[in-house]
């Protein structure tokens, strides 16, 4: 049974023994995190854990049957937590006896419920994630080490699928015809989902990939202190790099490319919109790193291209980047860095010129940067008194600063 097909069944709470037991327990619960963890949830969790063990250790011929049995226990377990939230915590909030944690938990719960109005698939995934997190945090708070160790295996097993399914869902709806604000919202959801996974799931997993460990460590540096716009974009770039390791199928190449293009566009806009020189320089350095990662992690492994011209252009760039490696060996890192900047800037300029004057401000910035790098010359026109950028016999007049 796929995660999208799992729904929480509704029982008549006046007729079942466990419901009456749950109602009795709700009257004696204390207003703490441990208070969530009543007897009914314990019973359902224990049954699910036993079923999971049987499924993992079974022979192949029994696997399908035991997987179905586990899914049934899993659904009943979620229903127990769901019922506890709605029946017990809601009553406490109404009677003004709930703790701040319980009030916050119920508030988040109803925010997820509201998702159902616009996107039922997202609602089902998000609700399961939320209910699993509630019980996982309760076990940690109660310091029940043995139970937590057994539960963590199931927690990771289910969460892995839920995060992947969420990203697949966002990947499907992103290309649909939507308003710009709606598109922006989907991009935010993709990056938020990646961030949640890195923060909540990755630390619980055993990772041997050194590059992935390095990327996750780099991401952690952005979890401390206040972030500016450059930091936020840099953080998203790191998350995209991590996604190419962990979510190759859940976040397909075509969707990852859209995300990279979105970050490139946002970074270019930041360069020309900011009035602070330091911030502009930081954004420019980020743009160079982003171009590098986009080329290395996406374009280099891209199989299907929109047309042969795009593929040919990238192959030319890739060959030129390889040739630059010789400069690094012969003339050092400084000369290599200059040549690489010039190559990447000119590549982006050629791409942006296809859109006529839409990106004229960033193109002006690029020209000014090429002057600083010694790839263009700036001379004064005797006719107009304005400066011109000259390379070879080609002249381009700059009428205003880029930023």
C-alpha cells in the first residue's frame, strides 16, 4: 500500500473498548510532552513494532503478506495518535488546561488539516510525518531508550518514503500552469522539505559518503546566527547539492534543473538590486559557485537536452573548463581563477542576451567585471563623452552603472 493511499479510519468512539480506555486515560494525563503518550498509543506502537520485525526477518514468499499486515498496524497506530490529539488535547485547550507545548502541537495539527482544502496528497503525507514526529519526540522526552531504539528503525523507514513521496508530488505539480506566486510557493516547499530531511533524518542515519558528510557539515554552519539574503541562497544551493546524492529519483533531473535556474535568477537579481558593495560582491561569488555546481552536478550528467544547440554549447564550455586545468598547473590558482571567472561570465552573458533587454542590468554588471578582470577595455567616446567597453573591434557603450 503506497503512502498516498493510507487514510485514517474513523471509529465510533462510544462503542470500542480502547476508546473508552483512552477517554479514561485522558482525564489523568498531565499537561506535559509525556502526557501525549497514553496507553492506547503504546499498545498500537508495540503491535506495529512486532509486525515490522516479522516483516524484516521473513522469507521472501511471506513478504507481501507481512508487508500488508505491517501497513494495517501502522495505520491503526497513526489513528491512535490522531485520536489522542483531537479528543484529548483539544479538550485541554478548550478547558484552558493545556501546556504551551500541547497548544502549539494542536495549532500545527490544524495547519496541516487545512492543507486538505487545496492539496489532499500533500495533506496525507504531511499528516503522517507530523503524527510520527509527535510520538518520536515523546519517546525521546520520556527517555525510553529501548523503545526508542526499536521505534527509530520504523520511524526512518516510514519517513524516508514520506519525504521521497512529497518531493515526487512537488516535482509533478511544478511544471503545471500556475501563477508566479504559486510557483514560488512550490519552490519554497521543495527547499523546506529538503531542509527538514537534512535536519531531522540525516543525523539518525549512518552515512559513509565523505562528500555528503562534507555537504551536510557545510549546511550546519547556516543553522547558527542570523542569515542574510546571500546566506539563504547559499543554503539552498547546498541543499540542492545534497539532493543530487539523496533524491536522484524523487527530485528528477528536470525538476532539479528548474531549481538551479531559479537560484541563478534570484542571485543575479540580488547582485543588481543591492546597494551595498560588500553584499553585491558576496552575491557575485555565490553566483560563481552556483554556476560551478550547476555545471558539475546537473549539466555534466544530463542525458536529454531540449535541442542539440544547448548540448553543443555545454560541451564547448566543459572542454574549455578542462583546458583551464593546465593554467592552474602552469600559472597558479590566481590566474586560473581569473580565466575561469571570465569564461563563466561570458557563457552567462551569451545565454542572457537571447532574452533581448530583459537582463540588461546584470549584463552591464558583467561587462564592468570583465573590465576589472582585464578581458575588456574601457575608453571615453569623443562624440558622446560616455565610456565604452571595447574588445577587439567591437564597441559597447555603457550609459549607467550596473547597480
